[in-house]
């Protein structure tokens, strides 16, 4: 079994945390109040941890392309991330949270699928 798969639970937690942070800064309350999230960002430590987490997440996904097990899930996660980014760049503020939520749900599903495949190989 590939050692990279042992990091899957960590990135599953990170993905769930990312959804909570997105709701906090782009949530319904902020949209209803007309608050622009770019003016009220996260604190510097939160932004640093979030940025480093995203960077490590991408490195992990790219490294997961090397072993054959889980390659389909990894390609799906990368494709969803790239598609989500391109959609978010052109979407109005009200749709960004929806896109982030769908994107996160698909990636969570793919990570669970990776864990399921690793479990079955044990």
C-alpha cells in the first residue's frame, strides 16, 4: 500500500475545515449583509495555515498521480479543483459559496473513495 494514502484522513479533515472557513467568510449572513469578504479576511495565522494547507494538498494530489492505486480519484480531485477555480473566478459573490461547497463535497467523496480502496487492500 502506498504511504501517501496514509495522509488521506488528514486531508479529509482539512477539506471539511475548508468548508467551515468558507461558510464563515463567504456565508449566507455576509451575503445578506452585502459584506465583501475581501475587506474582512481571516487573521494572519489562519490565512497562513489555510494557504500552506492548500499548497500541501496540491503537492499531495500531484504525488498521488505516481502510484496506480487511486489515480482516477486523484485526477477527478485535480479536475474538480481546476474547474471550480475557473468557475469561481467568473462567478458573482452569491455563487462562490455554492461552487466551493459542491467542489468540496466532490473532493471529500474522492478522498473517502481513496480510503475505501486502501481499506480493501489491507
